[in-house]
C-alpha cells in the first residue's frame, strides 16, 4: 500500500477500481481492512479509496492530541494528493465525525456524505462508554483485555449471544497488540471533544444518516439531532443492530449504499 504525506500525518491507503470516487473513513478501533467488503463490492463501478486513519494501521501515530478538524484537513489533503476533486465520503463512527468537518471546511469537494453510526456530539452514555474503554486500556495495558471488555458494546445482545465465532473474530481483530495505545488514547479524546451541534445547518450536501437502533455509543438521540439539523438528509435505521450494523445487517447496509451512490453520482 502506498504512503502519502498529508501535512501532519503520513497516510497509508488503498484504492481499487475506476469511476466516480468514494472515500471510506473507518472508526476509532479499526483500519482500512474494515472496508474490504465495500472495496470488493463497489470497485467495478467506482474508484474506491480506503485509508488507515492517523493512529491506525501503517499511517502515522497520533502521539499528541488532535481534533476532528485536523483529521478532516488530513483527508482533504489525501484527496488533493490523489487528484480527487469531488467524492462521496463515507464515514463510520469517528470517520463520520471527520466527514462532518470535511463538509464544513470544503463543501465543494463533497458530492454526498454518508454518516454511519455517527453523531454531532457524543452524549452522556456514549461518553461514559468511551471513557471506560480508554481507562481499561490505560489500566490493563493490554489490547486483548480491552477487546474482551469492549466487544459486546459494538453489537446487539442477540448478535453477541448467537454468533460466538464472529465475536471471537472481532475480539482478535481489535485485540491486535501491534496497535498504538497512545494513538487510541489521544483519538478517544478526539472523539469526545467533537461537537458540530450548532453547525449542522451548514451541511448542505445530500447526506445519508445510517444508525443502529441499539447503538449506545452513537445513540438515536444523536441520530435524531443529525436528521433534524441537516436539511438535505435521509435517515435509515437498522432496527436489530448496534454500532456495528454494517456487519450485523450486512445485506441491508450494502443495498442502502448501492442505491445511494447510484442516485447521487454525477
């Protein structure tokens, strides 16, 4: 995978296919591999670009605090480096927080935006969960312990109870000891400091809001605020899922994205 300088951070990325660009931005606990099914599904029609966010994968670590505004500038610089003038931006969780600021900072660059498991501001229960996750990592100094204490929050109770092997795979993935603990701690603070509540009316591009009904991290309270605050938006709720609804209700989520890109691509 190529590495490109985007200002403060060097960003590792992968791209596949040709056509109108789609930028995929993953969440706090992931890396570009979270988008493997989407790269495979959309590369025949689109130019699909997924990166390791700063602090993840092979991109630069986040050794000191940063903001979602800075991360948005990083993603816009990546678009510059790759010659992408305009794109669909899909942001999941932390990626959705970054996507909001991409739109606010460079609206002419965003053809449409997809906010998946996102929020304008982490609410009280989400704040408690993220703080708990950060403290577990700081106290135990072990990604394996962090994964064991955290994985159940990402999925619905029914999925957790009925899919033992899938949960083991999730825990193995997010429990990878190669991940930067310092970066996670700093990015956890980044997510908690994000707040676009009073700027949602400035987001004017077509926006798809996707949410898991049972998500306690980016709850329906935040989803409702996004839906009301962003005028040109459409909201799809995944009733049986939590924060990882893209996996829990995979077929529905893929069809939703397929229809969205078809409708909004020039």
